[in-house]
């Protein structure tokens, strides 16, 4: 039950964090992993293990994961709960009625979260990549956590066992006669199951999957677009030469 409540708080904070992030730090550029099948498969595993308890992806079916190289059997063995089928949509484990009774609303659907969170600082993927990597311990907060991308965030870091516990390091600088704190870097307080580099890569995989899930056909669309432009270029050249041949004897 504790894990369920934590995950739901995370869901609410994720959406609220995106709306408030304009006042936080600049977003880091998310790695583009939408063509990396291994990264997408790992991201799908992280999504199912850490997000699907409370979040739904109602516009995505499990069998669509075959597009990233998984077989029906691999999906059944690694990504499905006991009552789910490969053709089912990705529904949250939590009962919607209970979620509404307990918390006043259902956790948001994450199917297109990576497309909907773009802002002045970058893409939605950039926001998610920054947000999930800038948690730190803050004992003044009710959850014991804070976030540089969304100061005073209301949700805890549910990935802390992977990342460990960190705190930000600041430099004091003089600006217009006032001292201001400028973020310098991180100090690792306790280690996690992953090294900082491994954690960043894992978050990159998760964000890559969320980015792919928001538009599974995006890479196909780009490839088709390139071929269409090449066809139009050849057609334009042919039309130009035909026009020149037609008018060459006209004076």
C-alpha cells in the first residue's frame, strides 16, 4: 500500500511539475533513443515496473511493443500481469474508483506525456529527462524530497533506490548587490543500485520509450517524408527540363 500511495503521489507531481518547471533550471537535452531498440525495450520494462501501477497508457496496446523488437512471448513473460493479455491496452493496476475516492482524481494517462510537456526550455522529452534526474533530499518538505526542475515539488523520488540520495551544491555569487546561490553540481550522499552514469542512461531509456509511445510511427513518418522530398525533387527537375524542351523553339 505504501508503494501504491508513493507511486500515485509521483503521478500527480509529474504533471504538476511540468506546469511549474518554467521557474526551475534549464532543461538538459534528452538523448534521442527512438531508433535504439535495446534502449526502448529497457524503457518499456522500466515503464511497466515503475509507472504502470498508477498510470495508464490507454492509447497503447501491449502488442504494439512488437514494433520495438519484442515477441508476444517476451511481452507475456516480462511485461504482463497475470490477468492481462497481449492485445490489451496498458491500464493502470489501481482501481479508478478507489483512486478517485482516496485522492480525489485518477492519475493522468501517460500515452502522450512526452509530446504534451514541451515548453520554452525544450521538448517534453527534455523536461522529463531533466525532471527525473534532479531530485534531491530536502527534510523541510513533507515527502523529504525536492526537485531542481520543479522547486517545492509535492512528489517524492520513487526511483531513489536506483539513483541513491543526493544533494545539490551551490556557489555563492554577488549579483546587483545581493548574494545569490548558483547551482554547481551534485554531492552523492548515499549510493544507489546504479552509478550516476547508469542512472542517467536508464532515465534516458525510459524517456526514450515515453517519446516513442507518444508517436510510435514517428520514425516511419520521417523516413517516408525523406523519400517524398526526394521524389518531388526528381519530379521538379523532370518538369523543369520538359518545360525547357517545350519552349526552346518558341520565340
